[in-house]
C-alpha cells in the first residue's frame, strides 16, 4: 500500500423558426443509420476491464417501466465536431426539448431521441432553469458533457401528476475535484490496489490531514491525477507520478456509490461532471455601478495560457467602482452580464460591457486560478456553475443577462461558444503590447 502521509457557432441570434420557439443547435452534418428507439442498451461487465471498458450486449426490453426512467448519456466529441442535436424551448411544450438529432452524429449514436426532455447537465438539475443558462452549461462543458433525459411522454405524464422531476434522479452522481497541499507529514492519504490490476486505486484518508481538509472522502476511488486519467496506470506508475507531483496534487475522486452509478450504466467518470466547490480556485462575480470617473479599469486583449486570445483587466484605479467590487490586476474576464465571452473578440466584449450605460456584472478569474484550470483541462466557468442551490456551494453563478430576449434562435457550430453574439460596429484603438512587440493588442478604458 502506498502511503502519502510521510515525506518521501458559428452561431446566429435572430428570429425563431416559429414565433414561439427558442432553440440551440448542437448538431453536426453527419450521416448514419437511425437507431431503434424502442431498444434499451443493457450492459454486461468484465470486472478486469474496469469502469471505462464495459463489454456491451444489446437486448430488447419489454418492461414498459424502463421508458419512464431518466436515461444518462456521456457525449464526447472532437474539437471540430458538434454534439449533433438541437435544444429547443417550445410554447405549449414543457421543458428543454431535444430536437434535430443528426443521423450518425454523436448524440444519435449514444441514444438521444427527438422529443427527449433534458433534466440534468453534468449532474446539475436544469429543468427549472432559463433556456439560455442551460445552453451555456453545455457550452462551458467543452468536448464532453453528461446529460440526463426523460422521454417526452413520460415527462408530460409526470408533470400532469405534479411529480417533482428532480426526485426521479439520483441525489448525487458527481465525482469530486480536490486540490491537496502537502504538509510536513505528507498529503494525508494512502493508496491501495489489487495486485496486478491497473487503474483500480482506493484511498484511505488520514483524519484531519491535508486530503481530508481538501474534501477527499474516506474510501473513495481515484480516477484522475493532475488532470490525467489513471485507468491505465499500474500501482508503481501511480506511485512515481505522485512523487513527481511536488507539494501539490489535484485528484478526481468518486465515492463507491458514485463509482457504482457510472459503472452500472457503462459511463466513464469525467471531470466535467465534478463538484468543484472544494477547490481553492473560484471565479468571482463583480457588480459595478459606474461613477462620475467611470468604472476605473482597463480592458486589454492578450494571449491566454491555452494559446487562445483572452480579455484581461488592468490599471485598476484605487477608490473607483472596479476596485471596490474586488477587481484585481491581471484578472481574466470570463462573462459579462451573465453571458460567456469565450469566442468573442475585443470589440464585441467592449459592446457587452457598455450594453447597460451605468452598471455591469462581470465574472472573472485570477491568474493562479486561470493557470490551475488550464493545467487540468477545464474551463474556469465550471467553477461558477457550482453556485446552483442544489450543489450547496457558495460560488456565484452566472446571473441572467439584463434585457435578454425571451425567445431566440441559436445555431451552435464548431467555432466555439460566444461567437453567436452580434458583431461590434464601433472601432477600438490599438496599443503596443510590451510582451509581444510584433503583435498589436486592443485595449479600452472604462
């Protein structure tokens, strides 16, 4: 047993296809065969294969009750792909409705069907949420998303009977991300693994040690180390990786109940569905009311750690609204007035900030948090999602954008979230960036 207790979209906003429809298109132009909508996939497991590699067999289920239960799908796509479905909000029909499931697309291959109602995104109940927020959750999830759906007939029947749909879902199916800093006695956990079996590691947590304080549950299963899966690692390889981690490690762990939930459904446990409330790195929400001298900050375009272009906050003036709201030099802007700015250019972001003349709400992440989320391959927007009441976390969620239309038509393609916003018409001045002498960078004072 290894002990670590010792040092050692293209998107468009416009009119709806009908006067009472709102939808987000997450489809791709693929072709294939349509699956049998009455077939339910059953799984048979070889324990030696682990939770990620079930042996599958198809069987026809004649039990009508099976269609009344929520179904869970983990969708995974490439960076240039889409998930292959549209999400609609339709007058006269309740819920967020799965539509236009592309033949041969990711969603169709996994089993999503036209008319399904979306109940959960990455373990968070969404049936009660505004449509634009549900779309944003899917976008923030990146190339993987875990969905729970209910067929349309069962959904309408449950609503007619006054059933609480959230009670049809498991209480907690989310793994947990934990960031541990070593103390003089180590990380505060030990690892055990069946001899000769790869990827199966259970954690024993020392009481009051760093691991317990970081939120690692006793007896939980280790799934990822520093953003990388351990499913193909041997015990010795894991030992070596832990020793090379230095004074800090980030673990994705799952309780036995959560691990069993995923395993019995043939689903891989992924970090996009994780509870991030235990992490020390949080997105911060800043609400500012403009003063006579403005907000008191400079918005500057620069390169992110990922290599993409981002919008950063600098020259925060002492005593003005930005500083009073908690803005720090070097913060990266994630969202404005409840809408992610991922994929927006500088001019579009400036327009968003100026949309309301005298006030603005921003979601930001500091440089340390930004680097952390990049290191584990997740969007820092996911930390903002853990403010939902069901999650029990205090991190602020993205607020509803002021003045946003109730009905809109959104087509989401492979160019990434955020690019569906209206392009800016006004010009912004250029400035020379001292870190990139050959590149021009945009800036704007507020």
